C-alpha cells in the first residue's frame, strides 16, 4: 500500500507510506528494546542538529534563506526522526536504517528544496513555532496511547490496524512538519 498521506494542501513537507500493515509478533514484543540504539543515535544526531539550527537561524536571518548544506543536513535529521518514530510507534515494521536517506524506509517524508523565507519570520521562528510545538506535544501523547493499544493488537493479530496506523501517521506527519518549520526547512506552518 503506497499513499501520500492526507491532503495537506500541498505542504512542502509530506509523509509517504509504503507499509503493508503486517507486523512480526517477535519484533513487536521487543520493539522498545530494539528501538534503543536508534534513540541513542537520535540523541547524538540531535545534538549536532542543534548547532546547525542555530547557525541556520543566524545565516537565514541575514540572507533570507538557509544554505543548501545546512538544509540537507536538517532534512536528513528530520527524516531520520520520522523513521525512528514510525518504527517505535508501530506505524512500520522493518528495522529502520541509521540515516536519513530519502526512500530508505517504508514511512518516509518528501521535503521541498530550500527556498527564500522572510527574514523577520526566521528571526522570530522559535516563538512562532510554540503553538505548533504544543499541538505536536499533545499529538505525541495521543501517539503514546495509540501505540500502547496497537502493541496489543499487532501482538495478537500480527498486523497493524489501518485506523490506528492512520492516526499514528497523522501525528508523525504533523511532528515532521513542526520540526521542518522550527528548523527553517520551510516557512509554511504545519498543516492540521
């Protein structure tokens, strides 16, 4: 099943799903343990991303655009976050790669190339992103609840519920768009 998730009005950050809903009961049972190496790598990757975001904020405020190298690094970081989130939340089954390469995982994001953004919105981006980050945190709590129930569902039936997967992917997409906005990958606010 391959689909571009939901009509998000042509948002520059789009989630693509190629998952077939089948789940390995064994990997579902040990999912949090299996995800630990990814969480550790994500923490280290995120530490480096913080410095790149800060540099992108300075350069973007001056130039009105983010340099291609910084944009590329942050795109890979956000994409990798999507891979880990999809795996940990049971929205996908295969073990994800330890990179943010496009098309490397069954749940992926497409992100438009860097473009010009208004300098003033770049300067105030962290404050402007607060409402989206609050919504993202609420969705993350919902994802935790859905993941809890889908863990039992997948463990018993060996597959994911299509409805639960759609809710999980909705939350993951919104989080990716929130990171993309906060990290200057796009000037477009996340789409609910």
